[in-house]
């Protein structure tokens, strides 16, 4: 009985009014604002990550931070493509290990 009354009410009303009421609802408005807030928070997190990662890898961190701010999401993606392949600490450690191994090889080789 209740559905029949609702059907009669819907037939007499403007169908676009139902859509308009839905789009004007506070729940939809708050949901949209939360989605925008989520994108802003993720954007700020990506800017911070890009800045710190560029500093650890020996790239110009200020430049990459500005690129990430000016070009949201795309700036970080560009950085991911062109960033140095390893951290500075890893590079220095590898160079030190190489120097130690070369010295050991020079000391252990037999001279004729």
C-alpha cells in the first residue's frame, strides 16, 4: 500500500525535482567535500615525499618540490620517471666497498 502511494506521488511530481533534491542533499555535498579533502591531503603527502626523496637521492629537492606543487600528481609522476636510481647513502657505500675490494685484490695478487 505504501509503495502504491509513493508511485502515485512520483507520477504527479516532476522527475527532475527528484534529481535536483538528490544533488542538493547535504550528504552528497559533504561527501564531495570529503573527496576533495582526500585529494588535497594526498597531494600534500606526495609533495612532501617528492621533496624528501629528491634530497636523499642527491637531486635538487627544492626544484622537485616546486614541480610537485605546481603540477599536482603529474609532477611526482615525472619525478618518479627521471629520479636518480639509488640513494646517495647507497651510492657512497657501494663506492667504499669497491675501494676496499680493489685494495684487497691489489694486496693479494702475486707479483712475478
